[in-house]
C-alpha cells in the first residue's frame, strides 16, 4: 500500500478519534484511490488527501423550540461545509435522533465525491439535527424548522450553500425552512434550498429523482454485465422517499418487489408489493409499514432489531438498501449471497459496511455504489437550482430525461475509471477514482486553498 496513504490515514484517525462513520467513509475512498496516488506523486506534496478530509467549515448550533405542551426543548444543529472546490456547498439536512458530528461529517465527505460525479457545479456539504420528527405534530415540526433556520440562514445562500432533504426532511420541512428564510431575508431567493414544493419553485421529478436515478444506474450496470432488470425479484430496505421511488421505477422496469421495511420491521408480499398502499401509509398518513397488513392480510410482517434485519434473509436477485448507513453487515451479505443475489444498489449513503462490500465484490456480486447510484437526487437538485436561476420550469419528462442522461454518464465514468485502473466491474473503486481524479485536479489548479 502507498506510504503517503498510510501516513494520512493515521493522521486522520488521530485527529478524529471518536468519529467511526467519518473514518469509515474516508478509509473506503482513500483505499480505493491508492492506485491514482502511484501515478501522481505530486499529490503528496500538494497535501491533496489531507485537504480533502478536512472540512472547510463546521458549524454547530443550539436549536431551542417549544413543544405543544409548552416545554422548552434544546436540540443541536449542524452544517458541515465540506468543500466549495467545484461549486457552492450542496447537500441535504438529516433530522434523526442518531445524528452526531461523525455522521454529518461522513455524509458531507461522501457528498463531495457524489456531487463531482454528477458533472454539475456543486460542492459538498451536509447538515441536520438530533431532532426526532417521529410523533411530532405539524406545528412542532414548524417551530423546530423555524428555530433551525433562524441560525442557519446566515450561513447559506443560493451561491454559497444550498441545503435539501435527507432522512426526516422532505417537502414539508423544506417548506417551513424556506418560509422562515424568506421572512428573515425579506427576499425571494428560490435557489437557497432544493426539494421545494412545485407551487413555489421546486422542480418536477425531484421527489422521484433519487429512486429513479438508482434504477437507471442499476439498469446500465446490469446491461453492461449481460443482465436485465425485467423478471428479477427485488427487496428494498426503508420505505421513505428513496425506497418508494426506487420501488416505483423497479416495478415499471418489470421487476417484482417483494419486501420493504422501516426501522421496526419488514413486510414480505410474495405477490409483489402494492406500492399505492405503501404511499398512502407513508406519504399521506406518516404511518408504519406494519399497517400494510391491514389491507393485505396474506403478507407477512417480521420484526427487526439493530442486529437482525430479516429483510436480508429473503431470497432476491437484487437488494436495494435505501434506509440508512451500515444496514448490510458481513453476516447479511453472506445470507444474501447464499440466496443467490446478483446485484446490490445502494440507494442510501454507505448502507454496506466495508466488510460487506468486500464480500460482495469477492463473490462477484455487482455493487452500484452509493456515491454514484444515488446521485440522481442531488443532480436533480442542481437542475432545480438552474431552473430557479432562469426563473423557468422544465416539464416532468424534461427533467426525467436529463436525470437519465446524467445517470448513464455517471455509470460510463465509473466503468471506464475501473477499467483504466485494472479493476473492471468494480464500480465502487471506479466511482471513487473518477470523482477523486476530478477533485484532485481542480485542487491542483486552484493553489493552496
Ligand atoms: P426518509 O426519511 O424518507 O426515509 C428513511 C427510511 O429509512 C424510513 O423508512 C426509515 O424508517 C428508515 N430508516 C432511517 N433510519 C433508520 C435506522 N437508523 N434504522 C433503520 N431504518 C431506518 O429518508 P430518505 O428516503 O430520503 O433517505 C434514505 C437514505 O437515502 C438515507 O441514507 C439518505 O442519506 C439517502 N439519500 C437520500 C436522498 C434524497 O434525495 N432524499 C439522496 C441520496 C441519498 P423509520 O421511519 O422507521 O425511521
Ligand atoms: O445524500 C444526498 O445526496 C441527499 N440527501 C440529497 C442532497 C441534495 O442536495 O439534493
């Protein structure tokens, strides 16, 4: 292994000792780009690896708000402005009780590479809070979002930093955040947030983009390996934004989706998931996936625990982890492979542990890596920003077509980078190498900054 790589990894570990997710993300990228370092000895002198892993700015703030019973609650807010090398900081906001500095830093780091792969001018960032939206009333969500934005507004802007959604943040939260921003700034700056509703500047197809994009990438990857989606059995973890629209596109491509989940458990419907029912439960009623059994009594429900996720024991050709990080462990990977899985599509960010990914690759299972495969969401956010700048709208089909073209190009770039560096078919390495090369060259051009 490259000496420079080893030295930097050691330094980063010492500097960020209590950040396991962040270290995992850095380690995965830097391990796979080691061959690029061999051919670019100047990167060491330019401290490329050190600079890429150090955020440009980390903002942490207090978010006080009042719940419906009049109690004052204090949450912590984060915005990690990781890199503005190739465009304004760009990335989602996550509201989930598990949110901490390590998780936001890993997500921000991943975002730099993902955004570079889209080919669009967007830098990398992530933010969020340990606020738990579950069980909160609309008014509580609104008060929280208003308080969050009352601090965040001074750090963002349509040419500076453009947040969007992630876990726990969808069109409702973006609406409350946008309303507060507009009120404080006394100006309509449409491009300051993406994932807006179409009534006030959002883009058609943004809601569908991550899930659809995942399936466009999957189709390209399977086709390149003489396989097709049609007729395949699919399991999808999660039942949120990404999972729902991955399911919709998979079904329209002729696959049979038999299982979906939430953090409590998973449903298995051997006749194929009724997606309209899932949409009603999740998008309209904000309910739990278990409620599927109320109208589909022949489906099965299995409880999950953090160490036992029954969804990965279900026989499937394609597995789409679309919930959260480290969802598929080495044991889960072994079960999926034993059951004949041929492809993994990472809709979530870093959903496979390092060991699980290595096991899939060793077992000749195709892996569509998150940075590339779920980039359709942020790419469509960038298309939303450009529509806002033009004060113009594209139709659903126009945006969908642009999204598809972007995903096809991302696949081509991952494929050719993997071939160039002697790891044909390893799209995990391909994605990391393609993004890293672009970013390293941009850093070289811009001097020490
Ligand atoms: P949503 O909040 O819409 O849905 C999240 C889903 O994942 C829910 O079903 C949730 O279940 C489940 N989930 C979340 N956390 C956990 C956990 N700790 N353990 C088990 N299940 C969990 O989020 P999204 O669909 O937007 O995001 C899903 C993933 O996709 C995330 O990794 C996100 O970073 C990634 N992503 C999202 C993009 C987007 O555009 N939205 C773009 C690219 C990537 P429950 O309701 O029980 O919590
Ligand atoms: O992880 C991601 O790429 C997102 N949550 C979407 C980010 C965005 O800015 O649209």
